[in-house]
C-alpha cells in the first residue's frame, strides 16, 4: 500500500490506533479470501480495492472534496442514493463489521447493542475510519431503536440528517416517506449548494440502476448448478458496491460477469456440483464481516444468495426511470424503496415471500437464518419465518453470532450437522 | 379470596399453571408490602385490590361483558384511554412484571427480549392471566422494536389494533398521531358498536383528568420533607390505576390523600427526615415488579418520584377539556399525548428537562436510572442523561436488572454505597 499517512493525518485519524487495524486486515483477508480455490480472475480488482481500502478510495474522496464535491455517509439501504448523487455528492456506506471498533463504541453506546451499531459508533468516536472522517454529513434513518439512538450520539460529533422511515406500509406511510425524500433533497441542496433537478435525478437513477443490474447479473450466475463464484466473493462485491466509485464498480463487475458466464458455459465452478446450496437470510454483513460465509464455505456448503441488505435487498428492485417531474421522481423512489421488506416494518410478511421465492430461484437446499446479537427485529421474525418455511418443507437453522471468532468452531459443528441433514433429504 | 375457578374456566385459563401463580403472589406481596412500618390506613383498599387481583376485578369485567360492554387491553401510556371509555369500553393495562411468565414467553419471542415484553407474551400464550383472557381486543403501539414485533405474534392469537406512534415530534408527526387517534376511534366504534361522539369524549376526558389529578395530589404529598407514604406504596397505586375501575380508583385515592395530607400536617412520615430521597427514572414497572423500590427502601433511602410510565408520565399532563368538536378533541388529545417524553422518540431531550425538573420539585438527593435488560432506547439514553445531570451536579447511578431476585443482594450493595455518597454530599 502506498503511504497515506499524510492523508490520514489531514483527516484527523488516530494514526497509532489505525495502524493496529491496518496491520491485521491483510492477514485476515488473506486467510479468508486468498486461500480460496478456483477463484475467477476478475476478483483481482476487488482484492485490489480491499488492499487499498483506507487508501486509494479515501484519496479519491479527498480529491473530490478539493474540487468542491461533498461526501455523505450512510448506514442503510433505505437512503436514496439517487438524491445524493443528483446533488453532486458521493455516497459511502459506513456500516462497520469488525469488533476492532467495539471498545471505542462501548464508550458511547450500551454494551448490549448490536455489533454493527457498536462498531460504527467506535469507528466514529475513535477516529479510526477515514471514511467517517471524509464525510461532510452522515445520513441516518429510524429503522431500529439502536440506530435511531445512535444518531443522537453522532449529532454531538458531526452534521447529521435523519430520514424518518415509517413503521408501516399503508398509503399514508408511503406519503410520509415521499415527503421524507423531499426533505432529504432539500437538506442535500443545502449541503452541496447544487440544485437537485429532475434531470439530475434521472441521470443518477440511470447510473444506480446500472449498478443494480450489474449486481443482478452477478447474482444470476450464482443460480447455476455449479456456481462460478463463491458466496464469499459475491458478498465482498456487494459490500464494495456501497462505497466504490459507481461507474468503475459497474465496469469491473460487468467484466467479472463476462468471465463468470464463460465459466458457466464451460461448466467450471468453484465447488463440486453436489455441494449443498445455502440461502443466507437476516441481518446485514458489513466489511470485514465475512465470518458466516467463511464458516459455511469451509464446512462443505456454498452460499448461493443473501436475503439481506448486503445481498439482494440492495439491488433487486430498480427505480422506474420514466419520471420527468420532481413529483414523479419522488413517487418512483418511494415505490422502489418502500418495496424493501425490512424487519423494521410491521407487519413484514413480504419478507417471508422473498425468502421462499429466493430459495426456489437459487435452487437452495437450506436456509441459514443469520442474526447479529441484540437485533430485536430480525431475531423476533425468526419464529414466523421458521413456521412458514416448515409449511414449504424448507430446512432452516438460526445462527446468532457477533463479530468475535471464539464461537466459529461451535457454529461450524452445528452447520456441518445441518448440511449433512439437508444433503440426505 | 373467593372461589373464582368457574370464572377462570370460562375465560379458558390454564388453571393448574395459574394456581402456581396464585400460590406465590400473596406471600411475595406480604413480604414486600405488609411488613412496611407506618403505612397509611388508606392502603387497605389497595391491599384488597391486590388480594383480589385475579378475582373481583375480573368478575367486574365479566359482568360488564354480560351487559354488552367490551374490554380492551393496552400496553402503553400513549394509548388514548379517552377513546376507549368514550366507546363505552373498559381499558386494562396489561404490561406484565413477573418472570413467572418468561418460560411461556420464550416460546414465542427471543430470549434476549426485555422482561416486560417476554412476560406479556407468556401471560397471553400460556393462558395464565385472566386480564388478557377478558379482553375483546388488544391495542399495541410502535413504541419500540420489541413491542412492535410482539403484536405480530399476538395477532395470531387475538384481535389486535396497532397505533402507529411517530418516531419524531415535528409538525407532520403531530398530524400523523392525530390521524392515528381518528383511526383508533373508528376501530373502537367497530368493536363496540357505540358511536364515539364529541360529548362522550368530553365525559371520558373529564373522568380521566380526575384520575390524573388524584395521582398528582398523591405525588404532591411525596414532596413533603417527611413523605407520608413510601415510594413502594405510591408505585403500587399507579400500577393499580392502569386496570382498576376509574371512578372507584379516584374516590379511594382521594380518601388516601386526605389521610396523607393530615399526616403531613402532623409531621408524620414513613421514614426519618434525613433519609436520602431518590428519583427513579427509566423503564416502566408492571405489577408485581416492585423489586427496585423494595431494595431502595430497605437500603436506607426513600423513592420520592418516578420519571417512568408507571410514574409521572402517566398523569402529569392533563387533556384540555375545552373541545366541543371531534377535531378539537383529536387535537387536544394529540397535544397531550405527544407531550410525553418517551425514549422511543428521536430526539428526546425533553426527558432530560423532565428529570432535572422532577429532581428539584421533589427535593431529591440522587437519581437511580433504571433499565430493564434489552431496553435499547432507555439504555442508550443513559449517557446523555448522565452528562446532563453531571452538569447540574446531580448524582446518578444506573441499575439494569430483570425480574429475577438473584442480583438483589448485589444491587443492594451498590445502592448502599450510592446512598452513603449522596448523604455525605
């Protein structure tokens, strides 16, 4: 990695602490990613992105800022990036996936908080994440109690805007969210000084739809009876989608897809054809949280899809591009974003339909229901998901685990038993 | 207690399991309540209410139902009882305060759920609470993630209506809540067949304001430098207010207040004058959760007020009685209910003002910040409360504890040290 010390210093990063993080990541990534067999060539770009995770992209953001562009940090797939881009700002996803940040996080949020929130808190207050430090504004939302309260803490440190996501999906709730998009647009204009016109939203929508389509194409290759890419690699790509330059990301992902589709034609896959196929469903996995996928794929199964925010929820629905007025844009964005079946809504029965549909589309053999500890909404939905899957004769196992590696062996044992069971079905 | 077996049977109560509960409560209550010294005579009524907790009041509800009245169960101070009463229905608070219900609760909600929610879940699905069984409809709200998800489970067992409480307190959120009251009114009319007229809401408002004023009068006596009633007894009265017949409750509470005010004139108190005075702030305490108050008042301090839903939040704000149209009623109810500073709102800085104001009004010497485990919102607010209190030089200690008695000794030790510290200030 090039020397980014000066850059980090200019971002007020705690260099000493940050060095500890930088020292661990390459080895961690190497063990989990580089030792995989039969990896596609196209993964080299994503290896490079990870190797430069706090370097090149941070430099790019710094260069943009020098040109007067603003950078906005987000934590949720409900934040309409179309508005961010239309305001000529860059958007970076800031959810944090390592317990490296927990000790700092616990200074400002309760210990019994979900690892993702605690890590994000620690990354901000400990000044050990240059993405946080690059942001001119953070954008939160009222998806869950823990995040809602986190923004109150963050407001003491940095400019914040909170989008009020409704709790239900009735007509009045759609209208409410539409109004929230309008408010967000005004806040973005205030931040950037750029007028968010209908035309600018159209352009942003087209770009982000292209990103979604590239990810859809990628995920489609996983439907093959011999997936040409591991679940771990696919997860990584979706994670990177949250913060990489969108144009380059699309290009590199399309290139990878060309290779993957050629592999399918040649019958080349990453695992053997009889490997049990797993649909992962549940809470998001932020970089570098690759734990569950790694355990699954080193225990005799392959992850073929994720019904998560770092999976299909991020890209499965496109925004209608036909809008020409602001109101039509707000309406189309509302319709697209409110389609997402998050456990933060009540009721959220659409998620069960999604899981069953994905299970079938990806020819999965079983579902691993994943929750981070203290994620009340996803943990609470397990019972109804389990009941619905039982009726469809779909095997499911729940794994609740944080970012620590202490329980990896125990999870492996449970999963191996599960995979054996579904293989014998 | 009279024999209510037939009554319980008619309510489909699990008699055997319910007997276990009935066997424990009198002894538990006896130890905690009957051994207090210098209790006011007027507490006899409330002793009687507890001794008949699953008897006489359940019989009354059954009698009402025979006459065609409906019974509605609620879980939150944001449910406008004015609408329930105006629809000629009875309202009973159903929050549950014993771990007796946890094993049944854990069958339908995650173990890592707050004890209050888990107990309510267990009381319903285990069929061991005749209040639940007496209800023709339950009314939930979207206050926290845990409760929001609980209603989805409850819907499988019983008719439910969920009031969508907004996440913020902007103008549009007031309008949203006003609309929720209108929707709730329609749902109540549907349930009862009674037209909720402006006049009927006026009558209900007057009755409930009288209840609030009686509780305000009760709490005012605790401001005395020698409180004529223990915190434990005051808590019990507020708890009973949630399910007792409102007219009778007002009468009995007013009678008690006559006695308490006479005691103050005579200089009679429950503890000695130099006893450290504690403001409890935090999560609600449902019957029979008297644990924290009991530990505090057997460790050398007295609770003088509760900044909780089973404390001042329940009654400190009256509803404006001047409305004559439905819209005016909706507006006045909205204004009153939205005043409540619950941790479910973001931001919720008004709660800090409440705590500081109550600390001064009740001449408290310290604050015990109480949270039930897994109550994300109240736990998260502790840091900002602590900071604000430090600026005011107000001592505070946080106690996070569930319904189990295992940690009572440890809490006692911590609190004794805290009381010693604040006594020496």
